């Protein structure tokens, strides 16, 4: 005979892992037949005009392991292909469905506004980078002013530490100027096919442009064509990469913060 469950044991987990927020109107047509984190089923939690796509979970925290990140990403892509959505960052867990409903109710107007802004759009990444492994050497040869400064400093032997620092500063200034000019050219070239753009900081010396673009789904091919046209105007040492389509991470901002539900209502205290 199976033993009875204690008051602290649950037949199903209380926790809900969040993937995305979608309009309530699309819920009935969504295909959620894809495994979630830890192979759990997806289901919607609804409130007002919104629904959150969630799955049950027992853990309260998750490590960003490759398998889990991949599952999260696959779920987002699956939902994105079917409906407007606001993607939730990896690892957000609510203590209960009540917390999820409270979140949707509290931010309903904001979430609806963001959904309207990204509806029919996808995010594409665009990066331009120098393929030459010696970035400093390349730019010294590309910028005559920098080359002349370098030659003057080394003409009579090893320059001082201060002179090297000054040369480094000049290199950074010229590189930043080149990046800004290139980014402006890119933005001008894609403005007719992008709803919004966001220029991010380059990640290293080789990267010239790193931007995200919110692009109407019907204009993705036009965006790629515009990028190819831009790429043809760059020196052969530069590589242009387009990534995506992605959920609109850079163009949505979900304010999500869960606190434990007052220690289960003060452990049942009146």
C-alpha cells in the first residue's frame, strides 16, 4: 500500500519556467508540442489579454548549460514562427502560476505595447569584422597619418613608454572614427528595410560593426540583399556576417522579478 503524501509533498511541481509572452488571442492556435526544459511539456498561463508560455519545474535555479540553453532557444524559435512574442531570458522561474498571472496583470499595458511594436518582425544580427589577424598592422597601413606617426616614433630607436601610449591612443581614436563611419554607412543602407536598429559595442579590435536590426518578416530577403550590396563596397579584408532570424531580444524589455511568495503566506499563519 503506497504511503500517504505529507503536506509538503506535491503531485506536480509548483515552479513555472518562463519562455515567452504572447497575445492571448493566439493561444488556441499555438502548437506547443515541443519539449521544454528537462523534457517537460509546455503550456500557457493566461491573464487578461496575455499568455505566458511556461513549463513545470522543480528547481529554483538553473545553470546555463549548453543543453538547457539550446532547449530554451528552440522553444523560442518554435513560438516565434507562429506568433508575435516577447522572449524571456534564460533561467527565469516563477514560484507558481499565481506569480505568472500577477506578472502579466501588472505589466499588461507595457507588454501589449511591446508586442505591437515587434509584431510581424524578427531580429537579425549584422557584424562586420577585419579578417586580418594583425588589426594594428592593418590599420597602420590603411591610415597614412597613423603610419607616419609610427614611423616618426621608431625612426631613432625604441620610443618611450609615453610615446607608445600616445600612439595607442591615436590608434583607438582612428579606429573608433572608422567604426562610426562604417556604422553610418550600414545604417543608411538598411534603413529602408529595418523597422529599428541598435548599434552595440564591438567585442574586440577586429570587429568594426556589431548591430541588431528589427526587420519585417516580409523584408528579410531585401535586408540580405542590402547587406550584400554594402559588403561589396568594403575592402576584401572585411567579412560581413548576418545571423538570425532571432526572437526580438534587443527590442523588447521585460521587467521580470519574482520573490518567494511571502514564505508560503508565513507558513500558514493567520
